């Protein structure tokens, strides 16, 4: 005997949805399995929805409710009034914008009959407009409430997901639910008038032991009018996105068992904050606000949550094992996060598809590395990418050539100060107003210290790692940067590979590594990025051009901090570009102006220092030593892009490159660009000649940066003709031979340079295991930063010295400005000591806060004799590797001078840049002397400021009261700190302006009126 | 212009012209930058000198500051640990100060500052006609330092005593190293000792190493400074004298001031390093360099001392010995006088007298004579010799030419007023390096009394190396 036929009641809830309602009603009424009862609910439609419902269902079957009624309330209101039939009874819920297929109900009921436990069933939802696009085949969430439909964006329905399967939740649009289950569960939560009410209901159903099924044989078309903001929501005035997020969080938190809840709260906090951060970066503050507001509103009303949890207490824990397997697999969350970051980096903004209500997003941006999009395995994809292969090859070449530098102790030598300290030390150096290092300086630390500090922070505080990667890895980094940066300029990947290899293996790179020129290495990596951004500024679409200008400004500031000359080069070429393109394209002038102004503003105080000593423009970060440059660089070396100095290959190695670039001039296509490239080259070489011939502090600068600049123009010019060479090759015959010859010639440069580099290795002066000039004994003996004079005699007979403060100087500390007068005065004192003339020079040295004299080995016999014969010095140790002498009566960093000129040390402790001194009671007229240059210091004793004076013509003195007591000496750095904050704000601003923003996220999709595909049929009324 | 653009080779030509122009600019300026020459070392007047005369008891102390110092200054001569009131003052530069001290006197500190420090020189000379220490013995009062080398006979041949004085305000920790003919001597009792400020001590080398026939001693400090002198008493009838401090180990050593005449001339060479070495020996006499037959070279094992008899080689001529080796060496020489009761004198490796040299105590008379033996192993030397008498006006200085690769002996004439006098030897501009020694002898019926003093650098000027502040010193 057949089971009794179940009774089905359709409930259509309408709210300002006349646009879709007609078709929906048609779909309801034309079901192949006729409905037993139909009820229409109108939530106060203003567009005649009630009338349409009445026309379709008759006046008795239509209920009118106020506008603010939610979907769940509306259904509950109908069921209140609807009498029971007694037998098996099903409710079919429909939105006004969800049109069911005529066979939908039949399919649903058939599936329900097949599963005794099935209590909630939903159809396959397709898009209203694009009728083959899948929207939902059941929905699940992860533990942080993100929706997951399991579908790709814009996935077409080709039956690939067909079948009846259990899912966590189905949409209320087309949901078929057993009436007794509905009543047992209490229906849709009235607290969730929109969004995720379905999830909540289905969760509870699953937890209660029922099955939630998606039946793909049943189809409905859904317009998702509320989410897509096709209509105003009256049930809530909150933005749908925020509402959705809030409800999602609420549902998850209400339904999870307690222990999972705790984990979920923590996780949601972290994930939400991270998402907010990403959204802020993408300049989507509204989205970010929604994200935070949703979280706050859920966590901010715990009572509501408690109430909801209380209502769901019954089956929550017991039913959780049934719910758990239906969640999104946990790996999904990370994939989603990765997608989001990737999306952000690729410029499309961090919109994560599945996090929105539906799976449809705007067409994904054309992927950047289009060659990556071949449909193959990951490894195959990566390994067949020429850029990756190039990088691997360059890394291999670098590792082979730098075999002597790969591991060991302190990295240093050449222009690079031994790399000591961590990120916090560098941050401290950059942010402090007074630098108690060397002779003491109140000047600005060079801004590259901040860049290195930031990088070191990324490298977990390890400065040596950051410097190693930047300096030793500059060849592969430059190759990568050149390969990626020319993406939009040069289409052929092989030409780009040649370009990147030629660029990365320039003599400038090997020379920079050998001499430890961190500045050139950084600029060398950045130059291709400058070229790419500048071309975007000039040729790009306006918004993109402006963004590129901010980015260029920021990167230019970084490069300028390391090697100021690059700014001059870019500024001159940029100025010329502004003149030539300014009239042609609107906004180019302004954009270039932004790019050139940003470095000046960001580096302002330091730029002023540089302007005071213009010769330093030619120098770069690190030490300037005459031994590292070729004093008589031959003219052919300059033309062949060889900067001279240690570690550069023979000048002829780059001949092939020049020849290829000259040959490029013969091609007609791209001729203007090639000419521009050559113009850049000629200009770069000219600047290189100037740099190589003008002495700065006794020796010319190394022309690495201008030659790298020149090479950029040259290589781009040559690579542009790459496709033409390929065409010639295809032409066959003599042309083919010519093309092959050209390729051969062009490839000689990178191959030769790489070969020679590997053969010779990096022979220094950069080396591992630089002996520290400050021994542990000295470090332990100068706990408050007392001075140590380091003396080293050079082959030329010149005796160099410097003052250190009980530790090896940090990178950047050696670039702090030292007043010439102080330097000369100290030179006289040191000369006196080293001459061994007796006298009180050592005593004078003590007034500079010096406690030790260290002589790194080999110790010159005369120096040793002089130091030994000075009664004010005591030898601490002497070995072939180092000698150390100590002052018999050191004064320390602070001491007292009485009226008779007698100097006595005092007790003090260093705190930051300042000191706290304990002055014993004594005579009336005494001066507390701080062994730091006078100016900018203030001292306080018991709340009163002390009168300042200058002692010995340079040191800072204060009149101290005869009673003595604690004196606090501080350096006034208010304006310094203020400017630091301003700098931070400016950097953040520029970063935001430069970062890729999403295209206007809420762009109104053109939503044409429903395309009528079928001939109109009259509405059947029952 | 249009033709240029339309021609395929137009731009190529333009670029080549531009490159040619760049080449031209670079070529014209190819002289590049001549690095600023390192300034030549300057010199400054010494401002402070302190020396210690180790055991002047029964002898005579002579002190002198050569004239020429500018400004104010003072020099004092005081017994270490003695009463401050007992200190004597050196009145004026250019006039030697002399005093005979009672037999029980302790070490005397001669210290000068300011103008009186520039060139301050002090010598102690003893003359004994009887006893084991019979002979003429003189030593330059020692400057406190961290390392002093003495080379000479060992405790098995002579009674060698070290006189150590700490005249500074800081304590000195001292180590005595002995390099014997068989290698370095490691003492079981340890070679270290501590001298408090103002303390002085006499050490018999025999207590440290009893057996060496010949030896080198290094007195070095681990911390602080010490003024060290060494005295060798060869025994009754064999004479006694002080060992002059030798130059530090070097690969080229000149032992100057070897007196002419009869008697033994024995060379001692020590290689304190870790490797054996062959020392090439040449004598520099008035006739030039010559390699002595069978004595061209000497093998010195690592860490040990070797000796060589040069008596017949030099053949009684005043000479200097020039030694070269691959490893650093120190060298000394013993000369004995003639007669039935001999006296002994020592010389040692000495530096070239770049800024001049002062010898405080010289005597000339009927039986006593003082001679300078100057050697110019390289280019010709030219020096000015000025005698400073105790009484009366100083005679006009004498200019002396020493031909290149020659040794020259100059007999010092007694000043008009008689008595002892000081001598200043000053190289003139254009002179090659000059090494020298002063020989003083006295004929007695029993034999010749003899003492020598290699010329040391005067403490007049200090060489100031060019100094510049530079951060690059943090790197090798």
C-alpha cells in the first residue's frame, strides 16, 4: 500500500520584489507536483506586491504584515494561522526573488521519501540572470563563520555537482521543511531577520539528528536581491555586509559547544583583526569598519548571545559530532587567507569570494604572470617558468661565487662596517636624538638605518641576515626585480630572461659585493623597479599612474637613503620626461612631481645635512675608503660599464652587451624607445665620469650607481628588439645566421661575467670573520659607554684613529656627522700620545671620556713603545693580534672640575642618551663636565635647572651646587621626536597611497530587467 | 635632420658620436684624482722624561739637557724613596750636572719636564781599581718601559744581576725570560714578580737559570712599566760592566761602537722566535763592509742564543757589526781590554740616531780617552758633534762626514777648562742612517779599563706620525 501522500504548503514571502515576484509565482503555480496549499505573505510592499500575490493566490491566501517583519517572523505568522492537516506535512519556503523550476517540488519530495531522517531539503540555486551559473548547492561555514559554497566563482552548472548530498545548510529560498521539525526547532530565529537564519535553522536540525539535504534535481533561480542591494531592506537598517558578518559570527557562537566556542572566539578575534588590517591596506575602510563592527556587536552584547545559547542548549553538544564533519575542511581557511593576500598583492584587492553571500565576484583581474596560468601541476608550473629558472640559476651562480662568504663570523670589510647588533639597536640608533657613539653627535642618523631596521625586524631582528640577503643576494634579487619589472615593457619571456641575467650580472653587482657596498646593492635591486614604476607613471591610466607615482616616491626615498646620487639621476631624467610628456598626458607632471617630492619630504632633516656637504651626494652608505676605488679609472672602463675597484671582471667582459645595444639601434621598430634607452645610458655614463673624477674627502666616489643606471637604459633598449631577433630567426637563411650571431654576442656578457665570477670567487675586501676591534675586556670595562680610542696604522704611514664607545659601531653609526673642530682637536691629542713625547696628552684624552686605547694587530712597534712609555697609560695586554692600554686615571663620561682645574671622576649611570650623576658635596664653584659636545643638554638637580657652560672649548659643563646631590642630564630632543612621528605618519600615508587599492568595491552591476525567455503564461490561480 | 631620422644608420651614428664625446671627456680627465699625499711625520719636543740610574752608589751620576729647549721646565735628580728635600735640580740646559754618590745610595730617578726634558740624558759611571768588579763601568740610566733586552754572558760565566725599579704610580707585574744557548729557560720557581710603585729590586739571573754560558734576558711587564738594567761581573781580573739594553728583535740589527785594539770580541745573537734562523754577519770598518772568513753566518736555533768569536775577524779595528736574518734577532757584543787584569765592555744592537744622541759622561785626559765610533752602513752620514763642558763656554761644534758603508772613529777632545763633559751627536739634513757608540778607556799599569755605550736615540724630539680621525679603522 502506498504511504499517505504528504501535504505541502508553499509560503511565498514578498517584500518590494515585484520585479521577480511574477516569475516566482508562475514557478510555484506550475509545479508538476501540485501544491496542496499556497500562502502569500506581503511584508508591506510598496510596489504592489500584495496585489500580485492576491491575484495569484486569491485574497484569502495572502497575509499582510508590517514592513519591518523579518522572513522568519513572516513564516511563523503564517504557520500560526495555518491549520494542521494531521498527516505528514511539509512547508516549502520561497522568497519573492526565487523562482522554482516546475519539477523542483517533485524532486524534493522524491528525495525526502528516500531518506527517513531528511527533514530539511533545498534545491540547487542558480543565478537569476545568468541562468546556468551555480549559486549554491548547499552551504557550509568554517569555524569563523565564513560561508563556503564549495563552488568556484562563476561556475557553470554542467551537472558536475549533481546528486543528493547531505550538507550543513540550505538556503531558505526554496527550502522544504517538515512542519513538525520546524515546530520542534522553533523555526527561524526571530533575532536573525536576514542572513544566516537558514544556517542557524539547519544547524539546529542537524544537531537534533535530522538530515539536511541538497537535491540538485530540484532547481530554483535566485536573484539574491537583498545581498546585492537590489532592494532596500526594511527588516534592518544595517549594511547587509555587516549584518551578514555579524549574524554569521552570532550563529557560529550560539551553536558551538562551549569548548569550541572559546577557541572560536580567540580565532575570530585574530582573523578579524588581520582581515581588517588587510582591508585597510587595500583602502577599503568601509569593509574594514564592517568587519570590526560585526565582531564588536557580537561580543559587545553577551546577554543576547547567552540567551541564544540557552535556547540551543538541548542538542548542541550531543549533536555536534553530526555537525562537525559538515564544516569546511580546516585547510580551507588558510587557502582563503592566502587567496586574499595574493589578491591584494596582485592589485585586485582582498575580496574573498566565498566570504560574500554568494559565490559570484567580479571577473578576476587578468593574472600578472600569465604564463603561470597554464593548467599543470604546481612543480611543473614553477619549474617551467623562465623567471623562476633564471632566479635559480642566478642563486646558483651567486652561491658558487660567494662560497667564501656564506658562513662564518662577522661579515664586514671594504665599505661595510662589521654587521653587529639587532633590529632593536638599529631602531634605537635611528630614533634617538643624541647618539652616544664615537665623539658624540646630535645629528640625524642616516635614514637607511631605518630601512635596515625595518628589514631586520622582518628577518626576526637579525640584522646580519638582512644585510647578507641584501648584499650577498643582490645578484639574484636584481635579476628577479629586472625580470618582474619589465613584465609590461617586454613581452617575450626569453628576451626578459636575457635582460634580467645581463642586468644582474653587471660588473657593478660583482664589484658591489666584493667591496661590501650595501648602498649600491640596494639601489641596484631597486633600479628596475624605478624603471617600471616610472613607465607606469608616464603611460598608465590615471589612477594607476598616481599610485605608481607614490610607490616610485617611496622606493626612490629608500634608494636615496642608501645612495643619494640615484635621486639626482632619476630627478634629471624625470624632469626631462615631465617636460616631454607633461603636455601630452594630463597629470604626468603632477605625478612625477609627487614621485620626486616624496623622497625629499620623507628624508627631510637628513637631506638638509647632505645639502650642507654636497660632495656626499656622490658617496653611499658605508665607509668611503680610497683603497676601494680605481683612482685612475681608464676611459674605456667607464664606457664599458665597469666601475673599477675590487671584484670587477676585466673591462672587455661587457663588450657583447654594448655591441647588442648598438645593433638594436638598427631596428626600426621601437626605435624611439631604444633611443631613449641610449639617452639614459649616455647620461648615466656622463654622471659616472663626473663621479669617478671628482674627489670627495680625498678620493673619488665609486661610479657604481650611475653605471647601473646607464646599464638599465642600455639593456632595456637591447631587450626591446628581442622579438625582432626571433622574427629574423624564423625568416631563415642568412638572416637566421645573423640572428643567431646576435644572440650569441648578446649572451656573452652574462655568461662571461658569471663564469669569471665563479672562477675567481669573491676575494674581498668583504670577508667573514672580521676581527672585532673592541675586545670583551673593553666591552666589560666600559659599561656606561666610556670611550675607547682605536689606533690603526696603514701602509701609507698614516695613523688612523677613531673613538668607539665600548662596542663595535653599528651600521650607520660611522656615517654620523662629526664636527671638524672636535676631530682636529682630538687628532692633536692622539698624535701627542703616539709620538711618545711625554706630556699630559693622555690626561687630555681622558677628558674626552676615553678609558682605553686599543691597537688592532699587527701592533706597530713605535706606537707600542710610545704607549708603553706613557706613565698615564697602563698596558693591559699585548699580542700579535692586538694591544690594549688603559688609562691610569680615567675620568669617564662625566667628571667634576674645581676652581683650581683639578678634575675628579664622579659616579654616574647612563640612561638612554642622558646620564644620572651623583655629585658629592664640596666646594662652591665646581663644574660638572659631560664629555659630550656642548649644546642641547639640560641638567636638573632637585628640580632646578643648572646653568650650562662650555668647558675646554667643546665639552658640556654645568654649575653644580656645593651641596651636591643627584643631577639628571638629558638631551633635549623634542623637535627630533616630533619630526620622527611626522615621518612615521608620512611613511604610512605614502604606503597607503601607493598600495594597490581594490577597484571600487561596490560598483553597481548593471542589472538589466529580467530577460524574458519564455512566452508569458497566465498565472494559474488555485 | 629628417634624413638622419629616416636613415637606418642615423641614430647609430648619433650614439657613436655621443659615446666618442664621452670617451674624449673621460680620456682628457684620465689623470684622475691623485690622492692627497700623506703628510710627512712631524716632530715635537719631548715634554717629559724620566730615567732611573740603577745603582750609582760609589759612582758618579752625570745628567745633561742639551741646549735648545724652549719655554720653562725643570729637571730633578732624586734618590727613589729618598727625602724630597734631598732632590737636586738641574739648573740650566747645556751644562752637565755631576755628582759622586756615597756607596750605599739606592737607585736615582732623573726626571725632567718642559724645556728641561728635551734631550735629558743621564749616565752613571763607576771606576773601581780593586775587587771583583774592578774596571770602568758605565750605563745609560734606563727609561721605564715594558720590554728591555740584554744580551751577554750567562750566569755560568759571569755574575749577572738585574736591577729592576718601578718609578711609576701604578704597580708593575714583571716577567723575566732567559734564552740560553740550549733554548729558553723555564724556571721552576716562576719568572714573575710584582713591583709596587716606587719599589726596586735586584735579581741574580743565576737564581732563575744557573747554567747558561751565554744568554739573552728579556725583562717585560705584563702590566705597568719597569726600568731595568743588567750588570755582569766576570770575576776577579776579568772585569765588570753593565749590559746596554739592546734593540727589540728585528731582522736587521747593527751592533755599533766596537772599540779597536787588542782583546776578545765576542758576538752574541739570540733568536727569540719560534723558528731557527741563519744570521748573516758582516763587519763594517773604516775600509768598508767585509765578510769575515769562516764567520760569514751563524746558525741560531729557535729560542736560543749563539756566540761567535770575532777577535781575529775584525782585526783590532773600530767597527760595527751588521746582522741580517730571516727571523727577528737580538744581538750583543763583549769586548775585553788588554793587560794582566782585564776589563770588559759590552755593546748591543742600537737604532740609527735619527734625531740625534746625547752621551752625558765623557772623560778625556792624559790616561783617559773618549772616542766616538760612527758607522754609516748605507748612504754617507753627516753629523755635528757638540761637546758640552761643565765649566766654561762650549766649543764650536764639529761637523763630521762618514763616507757611505764606512766606519769612522772620532777622538773627543777635552774642553779647554778640563773635566768631564757631555757630547751631542746630531745628524745633519741629508745624512744617511748613522749608528754609533762611545768608547771610553783608561790606561792603568795592570791593563786597559774599558767601557762602551752604544748611541741611543736622544730624547729631544719625538716623531709625530700623521694622524687622522677615520671610521675605517674598525676594519682591517
